[in-house]
C-alpha cells in the first residue's frame, strides 16, 4: 500500500508481515532472508539480485559480529525437518578452503550445524542439519560469528531428506515465485506521465523538473535512501560546476537539496540523506517508491509500456505504466531490458578519431570504489587476522588510515556480470591491508589505537553500459568546442579517465586495487540534447553516467553536478512530450525552441546560494584546446 510521507509525496511501501514465508506443501517451508521481520545488524544487499536471483542479508560488521536477525515463521506441521541455507563463501575466488563469512542458524532457540557461509565456491544450498519442530509458530534466527560479511539468501525446510531447491537462477526464480505465492501478473502501482528509474542526483532532478512542469511522476529507487553515490551508503561528493555555459539556471535544483559539506568517505551526516528525502516529499506530483528494483519491462513495438519492479525486502512486484520513461539507473538497466542499443568498454582510436582512446577497442572500464576510513579509539584496539589470498608485506601494504576514490577495482572485469566479485575484492583488500597494519607491520604505532569506522558494502560504480542516442558525444566535441544547435547542459569536469596505479600493478599485476588518473582540463562545453534519449526505444530518456557518449567523453560528463543538470533537461523535455503528445526525438525536431526557453528559465527556486566551493572541478582553460 502507499503511505503518505512528509507533506505531499507518497512513498510506495509494503507492510512486512510477521510471517515472511511461502508454502510449498504440507511439509515444506521457504523463507527469504531479506524478509526477516527484524534485521538486527544485517544489511539488505540488492546489488546483485539480477545475477544471483535475489537480494540477501549481509553481516557487514567490519570484523565485529553484528546483532542477530530474526523472525517468526509458521511451519505447516510438526515433525523433523531437514534444513538448507543458500549462502556463499565470498573469499573463495582468491583462496580455497574455509572463508571468513561464518554464521549460525537457530530454530526455536536450537543451534543448527555451524558454521554456514564458509565453504564452497559459488552460491549454493548448504546443508544446515535437521531440527525437530514442536511448535508450529517458531522463531528462526541468524547469528553472525565474525562480522566479515557472511551472507544468507534463503532458508528451506523440508521433511524429505535430500530434497534441495534448484540452484540455476531461472529455475530458482520459478521455485521462489511458487513458494512465495507471487501472482503471475504484478499489480499496478498506477499510471504516470513519466516513470524515472533510479533516484541518484540525475533521477531526483529529472523527476522534480518534470513534476514542476505538470507531469505526474513515479520515482523508483532500489535503496531506502536517495542520492546514489552522494548518499551515506556510498559517500562521494558532488563534482562539477553549475551556473556555467549558456543555460546558467540548469543545476539550480541542487541548491535546494545539495549537502552543505563535501568530501569523499566522510561521516554519514555529511551527505544529508534526510534533506534529500524531505525535498522530494514537498513535490506533490512525485510519488517516490523506495526499495523497489526494476526487473522487467513490457513493450509494444519500439515503445516501453510499463516497468515491473520488485520490493527488495518483501518480494512484492508492481507494474508502473507511463507514456515516457527515464533510465537513471547508472547501469542502463531499463534500456538493457527494453533492448536499447548500448556500449560497454573503450572504443578504438579510429572509430571516433579520439587521440586519448586506445589503439584497439577493448572491454576495459573505469572501476568501482569501496571507500573506507578508520577512527581513533583512544586506546589500543585489536583486529582479527584476515588472510584470504592477499599477500601483504611491509613493501606492498598501504600505510594509510582511510581510502577514498583511489581504492578502485574491477577495471578488467565486466561491471555488470562480475560486479559481486568486484565489490567483494574491494572489501577483501581493505580488510587484508588493515589486518596487516594492525597485526604484522613492524612499525605500526599509528594504527594501534585505530579501528575501522566505516567500510562501504555498496560499491561506487563509475562506468558500465552507455545507452546510445541520436548523437554520441566524443573527444573532438569537447576539446574542439564543436557547436550543436541542441546544446543543453554544460560539462565542466576535466576528461578524467582512471587507470590502474602503476605502483600497485608492480605488486599486484592483474589484481590492482588502486587507481590513478591524468586530468585533461577542458573549457566548459554544452552537450547535445540528442545524447539524452535512446536512438531505438522511442519513449526512453536517460540521464547519468549511462548517456550516449564514448568512453573518453564519459570522463567529463560522469560527475554528479553534471548528471543532475542532465536530469533537469530530461524532465523539461518530458514535459514538452506530454504537452505536445510527441516523442523525445520529436522534441529535438520540432520543439527545440521551447526546450531552450525552459532551460533558460529553469525550474529551481530563485535566489538560493550556490554551494560548490568545496569541489570546483579543477582550473579551466581560458580558451578551448585544439588538437
């Protein structure tokens, strides 16, 4: 059901039942861990549900066991049940044998076989033993043993020994649907003018810009907070400039919700999550659906007719119908599901005549960062020995007390298909390095009184899919200041393309976890509107790091102040689509003057200060660089 939050905006939620179960038959019971009534210190991790089939609970305690997660279940009958837990030994890609993510399952207060989560090399159904159920209504409990990111997807009880649910993702999905009694067709969440998937800075801005111009908007986000990389969950500051170029009002919405303080990997309150939520709550034309992840689309020809989204805790699915959609997911998820043209990796130098591009095209991308910091405990504090495949010594360890953007992994891997492994490697190196500093470094006085204060478990991603539009922004556009009639938002950040740190490569060839960059300064450049809609899905916009650019051009447009301006342009164009009954492409062809007028006026409240003093994006050239 929908519940009113704040003054006017409605947030789509599902009230979690105490009985988070689905019945298979008279002697079987299937429980999704993410639907536990009390999560304790366990976190709901939805990042990889497209890959492994479901969100899961994660015991992210940074080396200290987290509080138990528990719930009540209703068994179909009393008797002896064999118990299986779907879990994953997450360090297995780097070291065979027992892993660190150990936890127990308790049923009715009785401990089952332990540990779970520390064996195997893939997501698997691990036998947890058997239990005599004497009360139909019984508490089950997950007890973390290490604090090192044990993970539990689901628990299956059966009176038939040896009967295990399927492991293949599609077969398991069908099993889940049957077990949880999900309907074949997801009920409607409503009909809207615009549905925006992803509530990062781009998605927030797109939703509010369209709403202020008269559109009824659904904003879907797969986390309990908004802001994307600029949330307390990932902690990246806003980069780039606003009030530049020909449309100086673009980006003005950020004056209304942007954090007062900057910096990466800072305490949670720096990122002002609640301020962003409160800002959205004031918009009467925006309905915010938190904790919903887009899992499917329906189409008629080249048009999307609806999105299907799943709640990451309850598993409830809902259908969002609209005439227009905007993919602000970062990963281009909506576009991918709809069959939109997209690219991943680096173009070859000759394709677009880019001097910065590699000679041959490849699949390399910028990586994802697992940021972290430590805090002074005031007295000596221990940290467990953590050695799972990373060999640190006095020469190759990182003698630091925090790590921000430079702690970057996954450049040689697929940022979609391999993302769980990429994130896990980021955590592995943080824990391994910190353990070495605390326990084995000869001169470790600076670290004795320090403990880990925060380690991200949501990785900050820079690059994956880029959805292709009617125009593909390239290096020459930026450095030669190529003029376009549909010039829109202005990009100001340098061409900032990360690569593996050569020093780190000496010690960890092919397994780098540090990055460097060379900033190629640019003059502010207005990007064509044609980069903001799909070339083959007629009613799909995009805003964020998934817009129509080459890998090289992504280096300048991907920072969040810039992506927020993209979102505003998309919201304005969506309002014109509604007003004139046209597609995003037809706005370019027939209503470009109207779009220019909206971009000049802006949709923001006037007279607010521009708080960008903490992150100006480098010194700009006085005139364009011509190559």
